[in-house]
């Protein structure tokens, strides 16, 4: 069976047997909510899945995909565009991620409720606290900190909103924050970016001299790759974005094993307990294949992305007793703060799970890019 047939089979099986049957109150892909008994609310994991559905809607002749994305989103916003389960005062950049879907729905329908919801997210963006260097705090509970994860959650939405409204100040702000990330969080030796930065240098995980976390975590790098690829499409004439994206993709795929997989800690493949991690591998694969389509990078990176995607398809997705494919080796969650000290031991101690949206969404996103090439 060819790779194309196999990944198409996986995509269809996920859609038919996991995604489309899922209720917005209890989506089968949100493993964090299932494991920890979280109440349903507006969140970034569900937003990633709905974004993947909207991407597939562009390339598949299946009207159910857009309808599902619309119904799911409508479950969390009111007729006047309020988002009852989101609190602006949390200043959580994760909550901005769903704005990408609101923009897509607004472009399709012109409905005022979607624009009102977009305006609510922009209220948070406008008032989001900032580090002294000018970048957003990751969350109110993580003051004066930049996390790579938050770049993916917020900046592509802001860039797209700025393009739609021709807001020059917002466009400049996106470029300004990206330059800061490159100047502060980029490692010249490896070509990778550190997971976090604490401007005050008082977190347990922060280096007292640089303020940087001590390790490179794959999924945070994957989020950043995907953010840059998405922004390269939104702002196609940005040499800053293109240069950062091309350099990062070259660096991250240098760490791949022979099969094409990337590891939870990319620079420590030799350490006992380190493992090939599927969600971060897929985010990088998505960015590599998309950057090729956009003309930013060449064939070698496209092939690296395709090889990584094939490795996940062949070695980490199986059909067992259920009709739903099982994707393994997904890091459930990782962060910084408290006992999450950013050490090698910490990152390798976090739970692995299966069929989490943080892995399935980039799988579907990558599939949508392959369907475009």
C-alpha cells in the first residue's frame, strides 16, 4: 500500500470515526480534558482541530467539514459574538488561537457574530501585558515570559487581522515581536530556539544570566515552525519571516533520525528515555511542506517533511480494535513553572498519550498541504 493511500485512509478514518462524531462538549481528541476531567470551554486544542477541518475543507469535496467547524465554533460563542467561557483578564495567549477560525468563518459568511467575537479577542490583544522588550506576556500567571507556544497561538491571527484591516501598526508589531524572539531566543550553535524566556530571570527554569530556559523542546519548536509558515502565507513579502523559517527548518531536520522522526528533546537523541515525538514532528513536517509550496525553501526540506510524515504514518499510527486510527507518542503537555523546571529530566517525565488533538490536528494539516502539492 502506498504512503498516499495509507495517509488518505487515516485521514478519512479520523474524520468519520473520531472528529465528525465528536460533540463540542466532549471531543474525543481532547485528551487533556478527558484525562483531567476539565470542563468544556474555549481552548487552543479544539481550535487546532477546527483549523485543520477548515484547511481540509479547502481541498476535499466534503461539505460536512465546514458545517462541522461552524457548528463547533458556534457552540462556544453566543449570537452576539460573546465567548462566555473565555476571560480576557487571564491574558492567556492560548485563547487567541481560535481567532484564526473566526476569521475564516467571517470571510465565508460575513456574519456579525464572528466579527464581534474577533473584536473580543482583539480587546485582549490590545490590552495584553508586555515585557519591557515589547513582547506579550505568555499568560497573566506567567508574567514577563515569552514561550514559543504563544507565538503560534497569537501572532498569525494578529497578522491576518492586520492584513484584513490594513492596520500598519499591528503589522509592525508582529515584525517587532518576531525580531525580538530571534534576537533573544535563537541559539546560534544549533540554529534552534529555546522554549522560554523570563525577562526578570526569577523563574526556577530561567538561566540567571540569559533568562532563557535550558533546553529545546520539540513541540514548542514545531509550533514556532508552523507559526512562521502560516505567517509567510499571510505576509508573503516578508524576508524576516522567510529567513527565520528556512533557517529553523534546516536546523530542526538536521536532528532527525534515519526514519525522519524528530525527538522530544532534539539535541539529546542519545539520552535514555528520549523518544520520537509525533506532534512536534508533524508540526515541522507541515511547515516544511508548506514552505516549499510557498516557494520559500527547496526540495530537500520538502522531502524531509514528507519523510517525517511518512514515518509517523507507517510507524506510529495503527488500527487496533477500533475503527479509529491510534496515533502514539504524543507528549500530553509540557510547560514551564513550579516543578516544571525545564530540565531534561522534566521533559522526559511528562506523560505520553495517544490520539490527542495536538498530534491529530497537525497530521490533518500536513495532509491538507500534501493535497495541494
